[in-house]
């Protein structure tokens, strides 16, 4: 058993009427005379009327606000910098992210940057650490990233082609409004990407050298089983509307608990697959969940020998593989079962399938070099990966 730090300050309003608490929460966390930045992506949040309804709630309550849309998947540093300038100019006291993980990550980054005199990118490259942030809340529309309850934000620097994460408890949201009905019209592809991401946030904590954390193991396996079954129900089955809403609620709640360290603690997590995927996204601008599905099977096959028993437990306790055969055989069967699920959900299981062609040797070398910072940093805890290890994994995935 390891010592760990666990901190979840985010206030949650969950349910089909959750948005009714927006004004109360804004007044609670936005100061005596709050001024809100409504931050969003565009697309479905606008078309569905959610942005208009949110603005109307604020206006009816006499709460001042400004808006800024334009967040894209793999949120851009350039938009973060625009948001920092806007918040300073308008005297914003609270940022309301309306959307999924990309919007929330962008909002967190803006919050960090408003009170910092330097470049907010300094935090992501390790040059500085924030001492303050604007409070951030959200109306969640896509269950996937878990950013609504995590300490993490991931931003892409378009100029340097870097996609980097930064974690700090200061950045945890003050509140999250979570209405599963808002996710009921998501396209199947987004549901699939989200399901993969939720599972991977748990798997990054599950595949660890510290297998004596029995509660983490038990909770992680339960969450993974339920999310896998829910993904199959939503993406492969026929369900009535009440049942469908229940499944969407399951994914939304699982998203938060998969990435708030409930199933692990920060110092025992692996996250090598995530870091490899960040480099793929930085170059090819792919959907994060799809990138994870393309990389994980190769990461798993490359590393399963480190702890066959752990992979065998994953096979039987998560993927439902019959406990027959050696641990080596069970380990491979578990990976195959996860691959089969990805295929059922129409997710890629190789790098070449993800980007529509084989990556070149130069592209693979560049991603490995960036991921390891020139082989000076070795991501992963289950097995720290060298530059050559990452080249080998990406080559395996480049089939």
C-alpha cells in the first residue's frame, strides 16, 4: 500500500435539471458582482440552443457575461492567449466552459494565464508554476476526458507542434453541471472516442507496478467492466430511450471518476500511452480517443511480459475472458478482446488505420524524440520507455 494525496473540491450538480443551478453556482464562485466568460467550441452547443439558453439564464439573473467560442479538439494555445486577453480586458471573474474536455482544458489554461505576467505556455514546459487562477466551472456536454474533475489540462502549441499536459490542484473546477440528456444526441463516433478515453484513464492507473493497491484494483476493474458494457450497449445494441439515457448517465459519471484519481494516485499512474498519443495528435490532429485505441494494443504487446499476471487479470476480470490457459495466453487474449471491442465501436487499432496511411520512419522518429525530449525523459511507470522503445511501439502500431 502506498501513501497518496487525494483531493476533489469540485461541486457536482448531476441530473436532467442540473442547469437550473447555474446562477446559484456562478454567484457562489464568481465573486460579489460576477462577470462570466462563456467559453465554448461552437457546432452542436450552438445548434442545440445550449449556448443561447445559458446566456439567457445569466441575462435573466442580471449577471454580466462575454462569450468566446472557437475551441477545437486538441485545443490551441493561440485561442487560449486570446481568451487571456479578453478576460483581462473585460474584468472576468469566472470562466464557464460549455462543452467537453477540449473546452474545459482551454478554460483552465485561460484561468492560469490571466494572473500571470509571462507566457502561459511556461507552465506546460515546466518553466513556471501558477500561484493563482480564475475560478472555472462547466456545463459538460461530452463524457470522455474527465477534465471536469481532474487536475489536468492539455493544450496544443501549433507553432511548435507540441501537445502537452499540465497538472495542478489550482486548476480543478469549482463546479460541474452534468446533465446526461445533453449527451443523448452525440454521434456514435464521439461516444466511441469517449468510451475509449474513459477506459484508458483507468487503464493507465491499472497497469502499474504497485499491484498491492487492492482497492484501486477492485474499483478500476469494476469501472472498466461497466464502461465496456455500456459502450457495447450504446454502440452495438438496440435500447429504448429510458435505458439509453441511463447508459449516457453511466458514461458521464464514469468519465469523472476515471480521471479524478479515484482509481489510482498520481505517483503510481503510467500514462505512457497518453503521452505517445499526444505526439500523434500534435502532428496529425486526430481525435484523442481514436489515437489511444490505435496505440494501446501495441503498447500492451510490447510490455505484457513485465507483468503477465496483471494482463491476465485484466483479461478475466475486465474483458470477460474465460480463465483457461497460462497467464501468458490469458494476457494475449485480454489484449485481443480489447482490440475486438475497439473494432466493434469502429475505432482504429493501428496507426496506419488512424491516419489513413503508414507513418514514415522520420515521422515515427520525430514523435519518439519529442515524447522523450531527446531521450532525456522516459514516460511511463509500468515500464519507463526510452526513445527506442517508443519507436518500437509505433512501428508495431504502423501495420
